[in-house]
C-alpha cells in the first residue's frame, strides 16, 4: 500500500524533480485556494442582488445551466487572477518549467489570459494548453493517457482526481481530505502531499474577529451609568446581551469580508485575512455567519423584544453597509457611528429606563470622530503604497484634509455636548449622580484623549482601528481607568 509523503517548507524550496515529461494540474482546485464559482456568485450578488432570481431559475434546470448563467452574469467583472493561489503549487510549476517539462491545465473556467494580470499570465508560460474539465474525470484520464503514453504527473485535490491519479505515473496532492487520503492508500496510490489541509477553526475564529468584541462592551455603558439601580439579575442579563452582540457582530464581520474580498486582496494589510487569502472557504464562512446571526437573534428575543429589535436593526444596517453604503463617502462614517451608538441604545432598552438623549448625541459625534480617524489611517496606508484612492471606498487622497477637519470637529462637538450635559445635571437634582461635579474631570480626560489620538493619527502612529489601538495603549488605559473611577464616584459619593 502506498503512503503519502509529507513535504515541509524547507524541502519545497527545491521543487521535486519530475520524472515525467508532462505535469497535469487541476487549476480550479489545486492552484487556486478558492472556488471560482463561489467568487463569481458573490461578485454577482454584490453588483446586482436581484440576480438571485434568474440564477435560481437556472439552478432549477440543472447545475450546468446555473454555471452558464453565473458565468454570463460575471463575464465582464470577474478575473481569475484575482483569486488567491497556493504558493507551493506555483513553486512546483516554476520548478517543472525550469526542468523543461510540459504543463497542462484542467479547468472549467473560460480563461482569457490576455485580460489577466502579468503575474498570473507568467504561470502559463510554456504550457501545452488548457483542457476543458467539464467532461468526466475518467474521460480526462483516458485522454491524458493516450496523449502521453510515456506517463505524466498529476496534481489534484478531490475525489474526482482519483481516476487521474490512477492513470498518472507521478501523483501530487493538495489539501487532501481524510477520505480521499484513505481511498488513495487503499488503492496503493503513492501521493506526495505538497500542501496539507489546515484545521478550519483557527482561520474561522480569526475571521470572527474576537479582538473586536471589545467594542460590544458599549452595551454595558447604560448599566454602568445606573449602578445604584442595577440588580443581580440585570447584571446577568447584561452579560447575555454582550454575548448576543459578540455572536451577531462576528456573523456580520464574516458577511463584510465575503462582500469586500476583492478590495481586501488589493489592500496591503487586509489581504492576509482568512477569507481574502483563501484560508477560509466561502461556503464555510456563509454557514458560520448564518449560524452565528441566527443564534444571536434567538437569544436576544428570549431576553427582550426591544433588544432583539435593536439587534435586527443593527443587522440590517450592517448588511446595507456591506452591500453598498461603505462605498459612499461620508455616509459610510455616519453608518459606523450609528452602529456604535446602537450598541449603547440596545443596553438602554435592557435597563428599562427612558433612553438618554444626551448620551446618544454624545455617542454619535464621539464615534463619528473615530470613524473619520479610521479613514485617515487608511489614507496614510494608501499614500505609502503610492495609491490615489481608497480601495472599495468613495474617497481620494484629495479628500484627506477634509476628512481630518471633520474628524477633529466631530470630536470637539462630542466634548461640547458632554459639557452641556454636565451643566444641566448640576442645575437640577439627579437620582443617578450624588456628586455630578466630578464629571468635569471626565470631560477633561476625554478632551485630552481625543486630541492626543488625533495627534498620533496625524503623525502616522495610529493602527487600522483606533479603539483597538486604545485598548493596547498605556496612556489610553490609564485615562480610561481614571474616568471609570470618576464615574463610579460621581454616582455613589456625595460631596
């Protein structure tokens, strides 16, 4: 019985010497780290959501009709060179070309190499041709056997490649499943695994962005501002609300990455995201997103109907943002600020008190400032990369000064609203604050923090997300701790 040979990265620096004169490769599944048809589907849905109707009709007529309809719908917008490729397979192809081997590709994609990127076209230099993979695997194996009676090497990844491996004299595997590996071993096929299948969970967890769950702690803000009126049961409800938001936002992050995959692949940093890089396959991301969102909404409904409605609104706004709004200048930052504010409003609905208009107004302007700050960081990255516009956004470098002015003025507007709230609280008796004069200390700390954050941003020292930067910044943490102490003292201490 043949055994699969494990190849590590060091060994693959020198590609294996092929004994066969011909190398056959499954382009769609072995070279690419993502399925082109899945890519086409999301491109079609993002460009025209109503395309789902003709595609559904085509699917009812059969998979081939669906494939043809999808190719027609995306013929002008999809380029296979945009799909992430498996570096080790590219390395094998380069090695085979250096050894003077003939390369044949198997693909169901209608390739037009003249329209593709030069780096992608380089892979096909000296190839013998691209065979249509629409026919059965047995037919392809017979054709290759007849064309190359002296033998050929084949690179595959699926059970459909088994007939080709049987006909081949040399066999290479990419991301083999355990069932395919066992079948190959039973048949005595010695397959060299040049790329091993990775565990799904680590990449999926990174796509869920657990580091972003820090933002969902905003749901605790209304509880923190009502310390004297919170019971143990309400504290438990707050924790469950936080869990709901974490599940929901993780599901929406997956949707956002699915619809933003093209722009992410052109971004200097975002191209390494699991979905953009092909580490997490599209069907897995879709299924995980649906499960996370459904669980969050069901749990939210069990807690409170108004809270569930707030989360449903959050979901709808996020979907609109992913589909269209993120590409509309100014509207995109307003949506981001509203999503942060909606987290606070959801907490207010759980507390059961009348929503504080002061807190909501402050939140809108405060987070609008941070949203503009995030855009300024992206401007800096694009400027360093020598680009004139933000990929997938509605801004050009000429808008940079305008964005910075809007961000600073929004932050200052938030401070003014906070000072007006303090003034009103001092002028009347408040059940929530025993010493409202301490709130002036919070305003001073907050003013310094916003000005400092914008100073760091203008110097190019801010990372992609200001809130995550603050969570790791010592000065921000000290200012946050001092503000938390002041807000507690303002409620429970009477001066």
